[in-house]
C-alpha cells in the first residue's frame, strides 16, 4: 500500500471523515474496509456485524422484516460511533449492509457534525456474490442463499447512487482497495 493516503494524527482539532463500505453479503466489505483502514492514518474500522452481536437478548436476524426497529437502532449507534471517532480526527471506515434505506442516518450525522461522508458499494455480480457468501466459514457469517440473493437484489439498482458502485467481480482485494483509495482521494464517493 502506498503511504500517500496517510496523515499524522490530528493535533489541531481537525475532523476525520466517515467512509461507509457497503454491499450484499459476500461482496468483500470487511476485507476492503480493513485494507482501507490500514492504508489511512489515523483510522478506525467499525465492523457493523459486531454491533448486532452486542445484542444479548431479543436479537432478530437482520434480514427479516420484523428486525426493522432493531436494525434502525443498530445503524443509529453505528453512525454515532463513526462520527464520534471522526470528530476526534480519525478516518472511520464502517463496513456492513448499509443500504440506501439507512443512509439518511449517516447523512444527518454528517450534516450536523460537518464531517465528510463517503459511500462505497461493492457489488460483484450475483453469481460471484453468492459463491463468495456461501463459501464463508465464520460461525456468524450469513451463508443462506435466499437472503443473500434478496440482499443482492436490493443493491442491484441504486438510481442516483449508481456512481458509488464498484463491480468487484473480477478484481482482487489489492486492486479493489487501490481503486477505492484513489476514488476517495478524487471525491468520487462523497455524499
């Protein structure tokens, strides 16, 4: 990774930025978010799935319709955490299934805090997404084809957010990371 994306920790009270790396399960969000966080300094990587795992009693699978209230709460906590770190001068990379239906929470926090918000959607083709997702071995990974296909469909047509999509079907993690970093520098993913 190039060091051209790093900067020293802020001592002047300068704010960082929030970068949301989204897409369907199996798109490579966590891998790319981790690599982007490793390339930026100072940085924080917030893995959205962790925020759901903090619920000890009453957890509902996030892809079920009855999980809407839970999901809204978790996304609100994730956004508050992200912008809290960014206010301290960190580049914050959030990875998770943060569809356009949840972007208003991040946009509101960005407007209130006057901190940059970037939105990157990794969207490999359907077959690649399904192959990657069902092959995952982590105990808490979603590998059920039905919700994976449904979530891929929900990311298939993003209207005015299509410029934020990166088709990572045929590029490896290193190349995807470099494209994301270059695009962030160019402001391509800024909301």
